[in-house]
C-alpha cells in the first residue's frame, strides 16, 4: 500500500491530477500514466549538465533556474516564448535599420 501511495504521489506531482481522479482510473490507464511519469522523472534526473551550463551562461541566470528550465515543461515553454518574442523584436529592429 505504501508503494501505491508513492506511485499516486508521483503522478499527482507531475500531472497536477487530484487523488480522486487518479484512483478512479482503470488499472491499465493508471499503469501507463505511472510509467510515463516514471520515465519523465528518470530523464529529468539525468538532465544534461552541458545544457544546464549553456542555459545558465546564455541567459545569465542562476544554476537552479537553468535546472528548472531543463526539467519543468512550463518553465521551458515560458523561456522559449520569451526568447521567441525577443527574436521577433530584434528582427523588426534589423528591418528598420
């Protein structure tokens, strides 16, 4: 039972789904979701140090924020969107010059 609660906790943390939703899932869907979350967690732990260093240096941000960019989908999307906007503005300036 303790392992099941750990599994549910991991799914809740990574997906934002509430407890009731997770425990009501059919067994096969629960297992598939758990395996996806577990794989994502393993990949996040093995985040490439070179990429973290490159992000840290290019953005001039802290190590912790660079790690968050690599591991967290929402943060990564925010950074990508911000950089895309910046590129568009710079290209507009280039066209005016």
